[in-house]
C-alpha cells in the first residue's frame, strides 16, 4: 500500500538576549501521513469454492484431467474514488503441478497457476483463476496487470506472486468506488500414476487476495 509522508520544519527565531551558551532558535518537526481512501474486498460465499467430486476411474492414468470449472464473485468498495489493484498470495505455491497447468486452463503458464496440495507421490494438480465480468462504478471494464505498477498489459487471469491486477477501460488503472469481477476457477489433476490413491485424495487450494493502493 502507498503512503505519503509530509514533513514540515518550522523555524522559530528569537532575538538574541542572553549568554553565548543560550539557544536562540528551536526546530519543530511535524509529520503527517496521508493515506488513501479506505477500501474493502469481499468474496461471495466467504471465499469457499467446492469443485464436484471426481471418482478415480474417471481420471486418466498417464495424463492430467480437467476437473471442471466453478465461479465466485469478488467485490471491492471504497469510500471515495481510489486507484486500487489486486495482489494474490498463493498459500500452496510450492504444490503447483506443472504438468497440469495447461490442462486446467489452455495457454496458462506455471507462473499463473496455483497449487492444489500434495500426496506422498508428488503434487496433486493446479488451478488458474480466470477473470470475467469486470465492472467499475456500473460500467463494463477489462483487466490489466503489472509487475511494478508502471507498465500495464491486458490480463485474462489473476496471477499470484506479487503481480498487480486492476480494472481498466483504456489501458491504465481506474479510480473506483465500486468494482466487481467474477473469478473462474479452472482446475486439473495429474495422472493417477502420479497420485497416491490408497485413500481419498483431498485436493485443496488456498489463496489470499490483497488490495494494493496505486
């Protein structure tokens, strides 16, 4: 988050009247922190997404299998028009199964994927968060993303690992009071030859979505 620090130095001068050791000036330092208008973020269903249960007989033994899709709504509300971006931390980042990424979402890269946990034989799979239905203050928008907040490019997925993603209509971030998006969860698991199926496998992802003030 951005904060701006304003420091004012006021010099109070007085006529010299005293011994040489006496101070004839005083410095007053005033610090003011200017913060953005506060924003909040909410996910439908308290952020809980459950994909359909899949029987092992329906999974490929040698290749990844897509698990279908699920959607969840995201809403950002600010007390005044504010340029704000989404930043995501994948809490299962070390469990991304690279082989499953392209099956989860065609054309996606490992950097765009999230982990689904692990078994004794290895990582279970991966999922990708596609972005849909962008709205900002009742107007349709697209999405853009940046590594550092200076150069922005069109975005179709919500990427983790400090990538900033925000709403746009002309290639630059919008200042918003209300913004919405639909997150489409696209998941896949690796072939069953690479899973420990001696008991039920619980694929589980977890990601924290943060607001970043631009």
